[in-house]
C-alpha cells in the first residue's frame, strides 16, 4: 500500500498499460511536453515519445475522430479532454463514430478507446468549465460511462477502461485530483460495471457518483450520529447502471435518494429513478428522491455556485425526513 | 420647363468572378498531368471497374423505384474515374479507404463483392454491414473500407486515424513494413467544413500518409460550389498547410490514376499528404429523392460529353489496347455480375430479429 494522489494513480495506470501494450497511446491538448493540465500524463512524453503521447492542435472533433480511425486500425488511444466540457466540440465523433459505428458497420470494427478528463463543477470556473457531460452523453448507444471518485478506483478503473474493447467515457472530477489515500501496490483492476457499496446500512439507500460521494460521506457521518443508518452506494458505472447492486439495496432499505452533480432535467438521476421505478416499485416504501444541481448555467459567484450544487446539509435533511416519513 | 440633360450611358456591369471560377473553364485550362500511358491489362482492369460502378448504380436506381431499397440513395454516375483512378492506384487490402454517403462505387473498387453491397442496400443479413448500415454506411474491414460516413466531413478524421496508425506502427512500434496509405474521399461541399481544415493541418504537421481526394462535382445538393466558397480552387488550399496540392481532370481516369500514383509514392516515402482535387460531375441528382431543378441542361450536356467511361473506351480502342468487341464483352459480363447481385440480394435472408441488439458491444 502506498499513499497516492488521485492524479498520480491515473498516471500510474496509464504508464503501466503503455509499458505493457505498445498500441496504447494518448492524444490530446498539452498531454505531452506540458504533462497534461492536471499532470495526469506527466513525464510520459519523455518516456514513450511524441507519437505515443501526442500533443494535438486544439481541434477536439478531429482528434477524437482520429482516435476512432486509429482504434479501427489496431491502436488503443486514450483521448484527453483538457476539460470534459470541451468535448461538446467532439459530440459528433463521440456519438456517430465512437458510439454507433460498430453497430452500423455490422460488427466490422471495434473501437477500443478511452475518452477521459476532468468533469464536474470546480471552484468558480464559470459555466462553460463546469459542465456535467455524463448527462448529455448518456443517451448515446454503444459507449460505457464511468465516473471515478478515489485514488484506488481511479487506477483500477483506468486500467480496466484501457483494456476494454469498447469506447469508455471516463469522468474524473476537477476537485478530486489531489485526493490522497493508500492504494494497493502494482497491477489491479476494478470492474467497469460494478457499483461500490461504500457503507452498508438498513434505513435509506443513497446512490451517488464522482465528487458527490464525498459530500454524501460527510452527510452519512452526521446521520449516523442521529441514528439514521444509510447504505451509501457509489454508482461508478453511469452506463450501464449496476441494477443488481442497486436493487439488492432497495430491497433492504425500501427508501432511495439519488445525489448527483448534474442538472436535474435529463440527468443521471432521471434515468436511474425511472429504472428503479420499473425494477423496484413494489419494494419502495416512499417515493424516490432526487437531489440534483439547479437547471441553470453554473454561476461564477462562489455563494451562488454553492447554491447551484447539492451540499451535505441538504443530503442530511432529505435522508432524515425520508426515514421519518415527513417528506 | 427644365431641359433634359443627357446622361452618359453607364458601362455594362462586369461579373465579379475570377477567370477560373467556372468549373468547366477550369477543366478546359488544365494542362495534361501526364504520363497517362496504360498497359492493356491495367486498362481493362480500369474499364471493368468503372463499368461495374456505372451499371451497379443504374441497377440501384431501378431497384429503388421498384421499392426494393429505401432511405436516401446517392448514386455515383459520372464520377467513376475518381474512385477507379485512385483506388486502383493503391494496394487492395493493404491501403485504407474512407468514403461518404455516396459510397457504393468506392466499396466496389475496394473489392467488396457486388453481392454484399447490393444485399446491404436491400437491408439483408448478407450485406457488408449486416443490414445495419444501408446505402450510406457500407463497411468492410476485410477490404479495408473504413466506411461510408453520412455527415459531412466526419470521415476525414477517421481516415486520418488510419494514416496515423500506419506511421505509428512504423515509427513507434518499429514495424518497418508498415507503409499503408489512406485515401479519404469527400466532396466540394466538405471543403468548407472545419474537419477538413483541421485534418489537413494535422496530416501535414505529422507527415501522415494520406490522400485527401476531393470529388468536386460542383454541387453540394443545391448549393453551387462557387456560391459556397471564397476560393473555388480547392487544391490551392493545400499551400496554406505546406502540403502538395494538385488539380486533375476528374473525368479522365488515366489522369486521376497518374496523380494518385504520384501522391501515393510521396506518402509511402514519408513525404506526407496530398490534396487532390478532381474536377468531376454527377450525372444524376444529389440523391434519388432530389428533383434536380437547379442544374442547367447546358451544364449537364457539357459534362455528359465528357463521360469518363466513354473516354477510356476511346483511349483503349484508339491505342489498339482493346477492341470494341472486347469492351462489349466486358459490359456483358458486368451486367451478368450485377444481375447476379440482385438475385442474390433478393433471395438473401432478412437479419434475424433475435439479433436486433447484436454488434453494439465488441464482445457480441
């Protein structure tokens, strides 16, 4: 076990996979000489050379499409979105070609690619740099979507994503790169499609992902003191959802709250609660709750920004009332 | 009463256009980009491929109007010299090819069997995309067809990726035999789209082995090329990226082939990309749903006179490389091949409904 920062855990995962498989390469803005805006590819340029860690011009749609073509012809590219929001410019390639091409081609081609980068709301970065594209990309067929939340799962999931033969959208969080914890030594992977039961409990199930995991942990500590026994689940896989783990939990607690950083309309929770209603309706003792960001562009002002996203106190309040039946 | 003052007559307004803005004038002013000599064997390969393209598309129109194929169908008639000239200058199942929604004939030139293409157009399980793609999405990994891409410009980055892999395998993985070249086909309308410029930049920057083949047929559906672009001479845009650019008579298969051979030689030698602008014309509307009301009869007639298949036939017979009877015999063989493709496709099974969700994931 070694104390590791999240961005270094990601870096180690990429480094180990590149060392093992010569077809693994990285494309993106400032991934090479600069080492990545959040240093996720630091020193890899020196180690693997300019073709394997390719500094691209600022042309998101084209270098993402280039990754598709490279993957179709035998490489395993990792595309870095310097900020995941920039990949709105690559929506066409991600949707039409990463997501749909294998099916449209009748199985002629596979597209083993990872698209990774910082998502989420940071600290006063303004609306454009505070997007949550996991919701926007959720309807695209043929892609897996994961969101990492700790150094341990960041490394294990990155390695699994690189080895996967399908396109994986890999969401990191701009405020979690300096999170530090002891992680297992050496080579290990985490399954891309399995939720992580962070805490077992009997009263209320909380489903969350990415940075909101840490808000939920804060809330759970307070709820514990008040005698509310929360089962906290980090979804990890946003597409497909791990419905086995989710259903099992709801069968036990009969109450569920989704805590998410994306906007409420068309968000991850919208789809998740629809599925819970379909799969677990008879197990529920109360209506499912959604705690989501406001349906607004993220404001710059810090106080307004805090009002835009969910805070731990709101999670405490919702869980307390859900258990008490006073919603 | 005021006296009328004679006003001097105004001079006739002169149209504001460059002397070379007209497609046909440009064609007339091209110098011969020789050498365009061809052997008998090669000449017959070209003739066979172009004839297959033409007859296949004519059959598609017939089948579409008979209700055997659906959706948007874009035919290639008139542009055969480009597909044949470029693809036959490259190595089958070694080099890579990337097409657009007008992709039937590129697929045939790549060697995808007519049966598989026709089956795909009929939506059958035996189609090259298993009935999932249709007319605008023909794929064949076996024949190195990267696919038909139906949004303007989106195939170019994919083609660039194939060219990148070729260089990567040679320079990052130490495979000295990795010398494949990629040809990306697209039209004049695409040359106003960002992906075109972004990919020209990256290809030149990294000296990637790729041919950007512009099939300039003068019309992007109903938008005349001269109305859509500030400089109609697309090949000149290569200079802005420091890459080779060439314009060629896209109705002359031998000229296209010679230009493609030069470009492929440069690409294989590590000298990077070429922008090849082929001046051509489509003999039919944009798609079979296009009323084709904007193109003048005179314009169509001008280009009909330059039918690339008739031109090649004239060359082969004039140079004693083939007799008219031999060419007729090839046409009969092709007609039989196309008829066989139709009967095969008609008899072929529909995709299994139980496999509706197959091919979403790599494991399935």
